[in-house]
C-alpha cells in the first residue's frame, strides 16, 4: 500500500468513526425536545469534511493514543464547528440559505430553533469532554481540554473573530487585522482540535505541545485563506454552500487584500510554516504533514 493510500484509508476510518460517535451522542431521547433534537441531527449528520475530528485523531494517533481516548474530543470539536455554522448562517450574521448542499438550519426549521441548535450543540460538546459517559481520560486532562476548547471559541478565538468579521463588512482591513481575524475566527478551533488530540495522548505541555499549537494555528490560517480563495474560484455545487458571497457582502478577504494569486501563495506559506513547526516530531508527524497539503490543495 502506498503512503497516500494508507492515509486515505485512515481518513475513511476517522470519518466513519466520527459519524458513528456523532450519531450516538445525538441520540437524545427527551420527548419534550423532539423538534430541537431533530434539528440538531439535521445540522450535524448532514455531511461535512470532518476536518477538525480528523485532526484530533491524526494528532492523538501520531502521539500513540488509541482511538477510544480521542472519540470524545473528536465529537466535541465537530459539535462546536456545527454550532458555529448554524449561527453563522442566520439572517443576523451571514444570512445563508445553503450549507453542506442542503437548506441551512433556519431555512429547514426556523430561526429560533437554529439559535437553540447552536446553543445546545455547544453545551453538549462541553458535557462530552467533561466525561458525559466515559471517563477514559484523567480529570486533569479533561479539564485542560475544556480550557483549551473554551479559549479557542471565546472572545480570543472564534466568537471574537466573528465579531471582527461582522464589524468589517464594507470596510477594508489592514493585512495584520485580516490575519488576526482569520486566526481567531477559523484558526483557533483548528488549533484547539490539534491540542485536544495531544492532551488526550498525554502531551499536556512542553516543546511538542508548543510545536503542535504552532502547527494548528498555521494550518488554521492556511485553511481559511484557501476558503477565501474557493469562495472566489469554487462552484456552489462542489462547495455545498453559495460561492461568491464574500465579495457580494463586501467582506474583506485574502483575495480582496492580496489578490487571488497572492492569497494562494500565502496559503502555501502558512502550510510551509505549519509543516516546519513539526520538525521535532520526526516521522510521527507524517499524517499531519499530509493533512496540511490536503488543506491547501482542496477544492471544497
Ligand atoms: C457564530 C460564534 C460564531 C462563529 C462563526 C467559523 C465561523 C465563525 C463561521 C463559519 C463561516 C465560514 C464560512 C467560515 C470560513 C471557514 C469555515 C469555518 C468554513 C467551513 O468549514 P469547513 O469547510 O466546513 O470545514 P464543513 O462543512 O466541511 O465541515
């Protein structure tokens, strides 16, 4: 088996594992909240690349952790990601009709339900990593995961980045401000995904932890720049979301600030920085290097 075929089969395994774990955790049986539970499943189980759980599994596996130790973190980061997509699609934010090739949550259900779906998915994510139904990790490791995840999605991370994004519509941002927004909005959760995998594997600090934090941050930025590029170059059908919306909304993006060729080149520079950060991990980091390549080469 070639190296890329071996990675392909691990990606299939990690995606399948993620789907099974998500379905299991979303099997909410409270008869009083049937519509909410159904909308949570609609939003979560309807496709997606599952990049963030894959990063949890790839990082944890690189450091020697069994998949059972990584399941809770993998599910948690995807639930948080889905919450952010559901809220981002609301009329008060990006007002999108299409997500993952289907009507957005507030279109398929209603706005109030979509707000609650995001709220409940976020709460469920933290309940799971706190040890909802397993306690395979030590309490100290789970607490550290909770801290890392909370920092990744709060004012210093995703929500803060989204606030800068909302305030920037119709304005041009400086190069530094654009980078700072992207690092928070998208990069911080991707960085947290890598770190949650590391913590589950027992890497809770030190030079390898710092190296993985740098890898995750650079990878997150490369991912978001490629997302901006695809919004210009991509097709709605392949993306599963409406292409061209950034420009239509007057959003500052990497292509609008650096041009398309400049943005593509910058995505590759951040990919290179991500890979360089992994130097000290040696061959154990092979999958993480390949994932960095996939992130900048992706077409959806
Ligand atoms: C609502 C607090 C709050 C934050 C929203 C992440 C985010 C902030 C908004 C998502 C909108 C968006 C298109 C961001 C650009 C990058 C990104 C996160 C794209 C979607 O992620 P993918 O490509 O999606 O991994 P799939 O569907 O494959 O999971």
